[in-house]
């Protein structure tokens, strides 16, 4: 399994909602508030446990009319950041499954 | 309202009914000293209402194994709440009782589209001005610079959305005034993040910025996901529908001049 094929899902432990056109995410365990910018909000809405970075980048490229390679770089960067803040978690691979 | 109650065994129990932000409670206890202290502390909020949340104090024996939907511990005192009962155990004084009552109220308010906020609330022309900030930001200063009889609370405000509007309520939880807040309410005119400064200045805040200012000052103690999701919805609704501002103010009453009417 390579990094680009990882499927992402929202961390199920987090509460979130859109406020003032900004996605606000709260971690109940420590009350830390995270805010996502426009691009981050777009990705967040489309992260559903069934899409990898390439899938999300394709949506981003279409939405913002940017070149696919730039969209992929931006998407991977944002996913990395959201993952490091524990906003996202990878979908566990099924036993015997190869991606 | 505050009468001894018949008891099947042990010391006679006494009960005290109060209502905070239209959330009714019935405290039942056998400890006479604690009963006196609670009756005095919450006298301004004494009120009998239908279907109060029944709290038994220091009755360790019953239904120990019943699972709690919500629990909290504070310096040896313990709160356990389920749909059937609410118990405060290990409560040795009024301060522990007060702490557990705040915690319980914050949890109950989630189901009533409300929340508790570290904030002073002052009523002017029938509207509530809610001043929030961390300890030392100036909540008590704002309250002390406001006309007598207009302060709902200098420490903990209760906000609820009801009948199509946000209302702020006083609470019996003390700040530096060392006196209970006022048992009244008023529609909310605005939320004000307070900052002490050399001059008085008012700045409008976007809802998301106001939310960022509110979060550290919201009293909430449940780690449970669903409760937090509902709280976020309530707070999101509040900052979307109540005008939010930053109030930079000097320590004199002239700050009222920059506030919106």
C-alpha cells in the first residue's frame, strides 16, 4: 500500500460544523478548535472514507480549475497537515486487501 | 418548598427547590448544616417548578451498579447522572455542592439549547450585554462599573435560545461580587470579548472569531462525543445569530458610550 492510495476518513471523535463559511472542528477531549480555510473545507466535505488523495485532488482540480499536478500537490499537503493534527485517520485496510 | 420530607429510614431528609435559567432542581439531603447553607446560598433562586431534576445528596447505598450517563468528580465529591436519577456523593460543604451543580447544569443545558459561559451580564434598556473573558480580563470590573441593579451576574452567565430569541439569565454562581446573581433574564443584545486597554473601542467580530473567543470560556465537562457535537451546534447557532464584538475598555464607566444601543 503506498501513501497515495490511502483512503481517508474524518476522525470520528471530532465534532464539526460550518460557521461563517469556515469549517470549525473541535476535539472534545481537549476543547481545541481547528479552522479550515476554503480549500481545506472543500476537502473536508468530500472526505468520506472512500477517497484517496488522487480522488480528492481530481475534485479539487475541477472545483478550482487548477492543473491536476498542482491540485494533487496541494491535496497531499493539506491531507498531511490535517492528519498531523489528528483531524483525519486512514481507513483501516481489510485483512487480505491490497490497494 | 423547603420542608422536611418523610423518610423510610435514617436521618430525616429535607429538600430545597430552585430554578436556574428555567432549569428546575430539587435537592434532597439529610445533612442539616448543608441544607441550611444551600438554602441560604440559593435563596434568590428558590422556586418550585413542575418536573424538577431530582438530586439526592450523600446517599451512598442505592443502585451503586446503575450505569451513569454522565459522571464527574471534584475534590472527592462525585456526580452521577442517569435518566432515572442524579446523585451527588461525598459532598462535604456548600462549595462542593456548588461545583457539582454547575457541572450538572452545564450538561443539562445541552438538551435545552443553552450553555454556561464565564461572563458578566449587564442589562441596559431591557437588553442583556454579555461580557466574556478569561479570569482577569475584567468581567468583575465591567460589572462594578455598571449601574446598581443592572448586573445579572459578574461571573457565570447562562444563555438559552427560547421562543425564537437568545436570552441571558443570571446564575447563583459567585464572582468577586461575593453575592448571587439576579434571578432574571433579558434578550441578548450582544456578546463582547473584553480586553482592558488605554481607550474604549468597539470592533465587530466575525462569528467564527467570536466562537474562538467563546470556547475557552464555555463551562462544559463532558468528554462524550454526542454532547460535544450538540454543544458545538448550540454555540455555532449563538455566534451566527448574536452580534459579536471585541470591547477594548478603560477602567471607567465611559465604555458604555461605545456600546451599541
